[in-house]
DNA sequence: ATGAAAGCGCTAACAA
DNA sequence: TTGTTAGCGCTTTCAT
């Protein structure tokens, strides 16, 4: 049973020998460092080409960089995250950096392990998407590796923050529903396993803003909230709980489109139609929300722009920036057919 | 402007000093290798604990393993892939291995770079999901790194293959549609950028089977195929092309649920309803297909099982298995409300 | 402008 | 059973 023949990798020494120069020269050419004559550069490049040399990332990691950006992804099913990754990859294209992703869920345990895994692998920078670990741990990591945190409104001296103006976004949704005439508006939120500061997490901000706007409109008596998770299952479970109440809410604001989809399932199972019986709104304006058979009112936040910015900030930090930065995108409401005035029974989505 | 203080990592030497033993001893304990007394093991473990030591992956990579499995993901938006990852992660949990993912699309160029990135980072094993690179390149990679290819029916001596019985799956769909009375059944397929052998790729098998079954039922005159891609955009574009034909197809078999969603959008835009005007079927039975507002007839393949198996096969290969293996799951049809007899106008989905 | 040589943290062959 | 030591491929002083 043929033992695997691992052909020895071409090393910098092979290239040097082939080009008749020193390994130092090759290394310099590779990093386009200062102090190489054009002649030598050409010979080395030719040798690299001929031998099909590729730098050994682990060896590089021992001394310098790995040219790797680690991305913590809490959940592969959230259809909003690919937008962020598109932006990041766009920014990284053309550089020598590669994004690798690790799944940080479900659970805080898994998230902690995933982050450790990135640190152990000596990535040059980390993008954490909506982490649930506590601030203390985040700062510990950020002290070792340039870090950008996406989704937390926490301000920190050691990492950069990129987020959406979740307060505005939630306000847009709730005002929209109130404007349509709803009073019994329920909310499906996300209950983190971890210890993020209540006010810092995006889901906490969306929930708090929902409550604030309700109060401002004298609806403090009607604040049913189901805290589950921003996921299909969470939305399903949350909607079931909310629908069991009496009187039933006439509208549901799900804190994320993924949860809204689950809520939709629960609504259908209960024989209720949207928006005739219950209006439904989400957040993230994912592509699914736009699907005409779903046509979900949602909040658009520019995920690609957030990803692009996160990439830029990471590269800047890797190049040595020490100060920290916050970046916020402004969301907009995208009304669709899933929301309508209460009791507007004729209005079924087609 | 505080320049970042990178606290020096705790190394194996620190642990050794702290425990009053040699680095070898520590290394052995870490790898639970043969030849350490329980007493020493305990002292070392205590020292590791006290110092918060974590092995440096890059240093390990120089000599031995990285304990990293690389996953090539062609597309983050395909809702079927998370099922595979769940299976893989389940298998890897409890081992020292970590899965990292790289995005291999869009385009063969990007895929090639993504695979290089994994090889450069010395992963111990690679899981390639539906790669489009040619067989030659796959085998080159597999000769260097234990590899499992998911989705290709290519048989190879150097890598393991995990796939669904796509021939059966496609047959189930087409027979189902024919059984409902359809004759003008169209297909939306995937046109790979790369050079996979025509017959080996899962999309090619689904398309070829579609044609075969159509022929077997004397429908060789009615084989409109749109080759775009297995994605929302691809499905949309494909459906638009198919709907422009005259006479219009009465049913569409999209080779993947993601494409079916795009087709659904095109159908709605054209003012057609499903299944009254056109029946629609997908493949993969993703969670979205089950959503009642979509209720898409689809083919279920057990992605989790495929992922679990891929993980197992990789670990086996890493442990030294040299022979190669194929694993196939059997798909089942899941009929839903998106398919119905042609012209059954009363039958709108609720 | 070029090259020699000292490590980076770890593993494994070998000695004791 | 335990420890000594020679690298793994690369970057980076420091000479030349």
C-alpha cells in the first residue's frame, strides 16, 4: 500500500543554488526588500519561476509574517456574513494576504477555541464578527494580534471597531411599524451565551432601541420580547412563544433576517398569513429578504463596505498603526410586502 | 501612539525550566508520546497550566503536524455547505484538529489560489468541496497532502471521494415531474470555469441524467438546458433564458436549491406563479426549501453524513492509510408544493 | 550590493 | 526514563 511519497518542497536554498546567489538575496527579492540590484532580482525571479518555488508559510511564521488574516465566523448559515467576506476579500485581493475562516459557534466555548486556533496559527490579523466573548478576553487577544471587531459598539484602545448604526436601524423599523398603525409589536432578540457588555452588542442595541421607541410612543404596556438567537431556529422558537400570548402581537420585529425566516415558518405553521394577520420585519436586508415569495421588510446595512473597511483597518494595523479607530455605516429601511397596516386582510403577498 | 507590546509567547523551554525538566520531556507530554513517567507528566502538565502555555503551530509545522484541516469552500452563499461543515466539525471535535476554511471562488483562478494557500500553510489534510480544478492538479495536491474530494465522482488512487448518488437524485426529480404529466421540462445547470472531466462533476451528472431520462421517455425533442451556475444569480439568469423560449417550459429542474431560488425570482418577475404556471424543483433540500413560503420540491442528500465521513477519511489518511476510498450517500426525493401537474391553476401555494 | 550565520519554537534521533 | 542536540525554511543583523 504505497506509502505516500511527499516530494520535498523547493526551498529558498534550492532557488539560491539555482540562481547562483545567497539565500539572503532570494529572501530580499521575495520581500522586495531594499538592496538588490535589478540584475540579481531578475536572476532570482527566473529561478523561482523555473523551480516553481512557493514560500513556506510556517517557516515564515517563525520569524516574520504569515500573510494570513483570520476571520471568526459565528455561524455559516447567516446569509449576511458572505457580504462581509466579499468586502474583505476584495480589499485583500492583490495583496499577499489570505483570509482563512474558522467557525466560532455554536456557543462561547467554541468561539474561544476558534480564536485560540487563530492565535496559535500566528495569523497577522483577526477579524471577529459579532464575538460573544467578554471585552477582557478580546483585549487580551488584540494585544497580541491586530484585531478588528465587527458588530460590537464597545470602544477600545487596542482594537478597531466596525459596525452599523444599529440604533438608527432599529428605530427605522419600529417607527415604520408604528406608522402603519401597529401597537402590539413584538421583538425577537438574541441572547448571547457570553459576557459581552449588555449595551455593546448589536443585538442588545437593537432590542434596547425597540423598547425605547415603544416607550416614546406610549406603548410601554406592549413590549413582548422573546430572546432566542439570531438564527432560523431561534426565530422559529421566538415566534412560537410570541404567538402563544394573548392578545397576539400584530407585528414582529426580528433582529435579523435569519430569525425572520424562522418566524415566517412559525407563522405559517400557525396558519397565519403575512402581512394580513401579522406583519414581519427583519434586519440585514439579505438577498433572501428580497425574494418575492418572501418579500421581507428589512434594514439594509452595507456589509461589503464593512468588510472592505475591516480589511483596510487590519492592513493599517499590521503596518504599525497603534491608535484605534471606529467606523460606522448608516442603515436604511427597505419596506417590502411583509409589513402592512394591521388587519389589512386583502393584502396577501402574491 | 503606543507601539504594540507583543508579550513574548510562552515556549516549551519556559515550561521545561519551570518544571525543571528537559524540553524533550515537555514535547513528549504534549504529544502524549511513549516514554514519560506519570510523575513527570504531572509536573509538566502543571507547569503548562500555570504558565498558560500554548503550542506554537508554526513551529510544529516545521517538523511535524499543524493539526489543521483545510476546507475549500467554493461559495459561502450556498446553504448546503454548512451541513457538510457541521458534519466535519462534529467528527473533529475532541481531536486536536481544527478546520479552517478558505473561499475558492468565484472562478478557477481563485480556487487555485485558495488551494495553494492551504498547501503553503502546511495543513495536514484538505477537504475540497466541489472543486473545479482539473484532475491533474487535484492529484498533484493530493500527492503532497491527504485529500478528500467531495462532489466529484472521479475515481483516483491518491485521494478519497465522498459524494451523493447524483444520478439517482436527478432521476428521482425528472421522473417525478414526468409522472405529474410534464413534458416540456427544462434544466438549469452549472457551467464550470475549470477543466473537470465532464462526466465527473456532480452538475454534469445531474444534467446528463436529466437528458437521459428525458430521452427514455421519448422527450428528446424537449430538452431545453440553460447552463449558468449553481447560485442565486445563475438560477435567475438561467430561468430568464428558459422562459424566453416558446413554447415555455411547464417545469424547471434546477440542479441546486440556490439556483432554484434565483429561478423563483425570475418566475415571479415574469408574473408566473409556482406551480400553477410553472413547476420548480431543486436539489440539496436545504432549509430554505422547507420554508413554507417557498416549499420547494428538492432532493435530500445527507450533507452532515458526508462531512462526517470526509473528516473520518482525512484522519485515517493522516494516520497513514495509503489506499483510496469512495463513499456515496443515497438521496431521496422530498416533494413539496412547488411541483404539481401542469396547468393546475387552482393549486397556488399558501 | 551581497553573503555568512544566528536564531525563531519545536520534534526526533541518539546518548546517557 | 530522561536529556542533548541537530535541524525544519526562513528572516535579519552584521560583515564584507
